[in-house]
């Protein structure tokens, strides 16, 4: 039986299978790069990463496409404020996003297209929509999608036409300029935005004059470019993207191509802080660096963000982070007890963490079934702890322990959890030493090599050496 996943469009759990042949065509709306992504954004990206890993470990190849939104009101405004070109500014935050993704052990997407690199595709899509009567230009050089021309509009979010509010603000908080432009209907949304003085040098020429693409258009164009204009198997994003963003993507793509845009919709619920969605606009956010500074490793953050059911909101708390730390340590102790039976060192655990699933997960079958059944990460972890609690190491021989390590390794691969990433020596180092090591790490991230070297020497003078690894750094007595 294929992996099962809830589909927002049909409101049911459906098998997740590529429509024709492999690979599974999976598109995710990516980050808007105008600052560091917060851990709410990462909840969504991590859940997508876990799904991809589960499908791969289940034997289906995945073509995972996640875009970079590198032109919108915020990227333009902030780049101007910082005196950088839009390209320099967004490259800086795209790099930071990649550094955080790596630290969180996220697999890089198969393709990561950028909106700016696809402007000609977006213009071509608008031309098609105008030609087919689904879009119209206005006097200020903008182009709008004619929502009334698409009968199925609102199908995904089940909005009736009469319930449509003005699309004056999208879920990214970007204004659609409802009052300034000459739209036929308040429900119509911008495909192309005529140039405004505050855009400064950030505009492209088009058949309708100078301007820039609207936010919704980029995803339709990048899906076409990555998947040759074919129907995709799966589309993901946070639940806030369901309306209007995904509704608008469907309208643009189906009106342009005349066939289904996407077969399966995958939305994840929000990370919350005290009852409100974690968001840049509310200022209630934490970044990965904020949590690292407080001593939580990226693996603990990853564990926290994926441990709850993806369809339920997750409330962010520091108690939750501490609980994840204990959970991860329990799994590490369990792996160590199995490795002791096979006479292996804990460094050899890495070799077991693999997408090659065993034919039989043995006592860990329930954990694997939970992942395959609507990505139930909470039940998966519960089942792993159930097995740990029964103390299987007491009765296993080397072959039995190896088989269990292999099953555990595939589950850890699917969850994207690496074990033993935090060196124990680091935990034991005095707080002052850890603080200097952290400052050196941050200097390194900021590419301030002189400061990083100075701090390394400072540590050495105190009798500690610092070693960098995939997830950060470790300090050890010199
Ligand atoms: P953005 O960078 O704002 O375009 O958002 C990138 C992704 O993060 C989108 O899929 C959003 O739906 C998602 N997202 C934003 N805030 C949260 C949150 N608090 N919890 C979970 N996902 C979020
Ligand atoms: Zn999108």
C-alpha cells in the first residue's frame, strides 16, 4: 500500500502515488528571503522534508522543488533601506536560509528556482491568460486575473464567491493595492504590478510597461518550468497559503493550461506562541540562532518541530524544547545499548541511518506504519519509546541488535534525526568557555574571520580547543 496523506482538496486521506511514472512531483512554496526564516517557517519546511524522506524510504523517488521568493514589497523595501541591490540583499538571506537548512539536516530540494530568474516565464504566462480572456491590463500598466472567469475559484478553500473578501492583503502580508488600481472586481488579484516610484531600480520591462510580477504568479510559472507544464502530484505549504495563494495558483495554472494543476494538497498547521501564529509581523518569533544561543542544538529544534502531528497547531515552549532534548537522549541511550551488543562504537550509528528500509521493521513496525499513515510523527515517536520501554537489549543477540539498529536507522533517516551530534565535552565545558565558543561560531557565520580567529586563540589560552562539525561546533580540553 502506498504512503497515505490527507489531501486538503478532497478533505480525505488518500494514497500518495505519482500519477504516471516516478518520480513523485512535489512542489513547495519556499521562503521569502528578507531576513532569517523563523522556526514557524521551519516547522512547515521540516514537515515537508520528513514527508519526502518517508516516500523515498518507501521506495518512491521524489522530485522536490522548493522556490525562493526573491522579489516582493518586503525584499524591495528592505534592500533599499540597506543600500544593497535586490540581488545582493536576497543572496545574503538565501545563503543564511541554506545554512539553517543544513544545520537542521534538511535534504536540499532537487531544484530550487528563484522568482527573479523566471520573470520571462511569468510574463509568458500572463500573455497566455490575457489571450484566453482570463486577465486584463489596467491603465497603470498592471495586469489582473479575472476571478469571475474561473468557475472553480474557491474550490480548495471552499470559499463561495459571495464570501470572497477583497484580496487587498495576501497571507504574506503584502498589499495588493486594492485602492490604487482600476480593477474590474475587488476579488481580482494582480498578476503583474505596474512600476511605482518606491520600487526604484527594481522593475522589468513587459508588454504592459515596466513593473514586476505579483506574488502568486511566480509559483505557477516555476511549477511549469520544473515539471514541463504537467499536472503535479503534490503541492505543499503552511495552512495560511491555502487562500488566497494556492487558490490563485490553481486559477492561473488551470486557466492557462486547461488541465488539473495538482492532484494532492498538503498543508501543515502553524507553530504558535501563546495562542498566536509565530510570524514576522507579530514579532513573536524565534530563529534557529536564537535557540542555539540558549544552548539548544539544531537536532533538538528539529525534533521539537516535527514531533507533533502536522495537522495540529504546535505551541512553542521552552519546556517543549527540554522534553525534546530528553527524548533525543533516550533514543541515543537506546542506540548505544544496541551498539554495545554488536560491539560497535557510537560513531558507527551513522552507518545505520539510511533510506534503504529493511523488509521487516520487526518490533518497530508500528513506528514505520505510523509514518506511512498520514505522516503521524507523534505516533511514530510514541511507538519507538514503547519499544525502548520494553528494554529489548536485554534479550537480543548481535544479529537481533543489528536488525533493530537497521530498522531504527531507517526511522531516524525518515525523521531526519542524527544522533550524538552534541559532543559531551561541550556540555561539560564551563559556561564562559561555551559563550566564547558560541561567539566564535557566530563570527564565523558572519564571515568575520579575524574575530573568529581571535576568539579561537582566546579559547586556547583557557585550555580549550574548538572543532567545527556539521551541526555547529564542539569544544574539548586542549
Ligand atoms: P514565507 O517566508 O512567509 O513566504 O513563508 C514560508 C512558509 O512558512 C510558508 O509555507 C508559510 O505558510 C509557512 N509559515 C509561516 N508562518 C508559519 C508558522 N507560524 N508555522 C508554520 N508555518 C509557517
Ligand atoms: Zn506558492
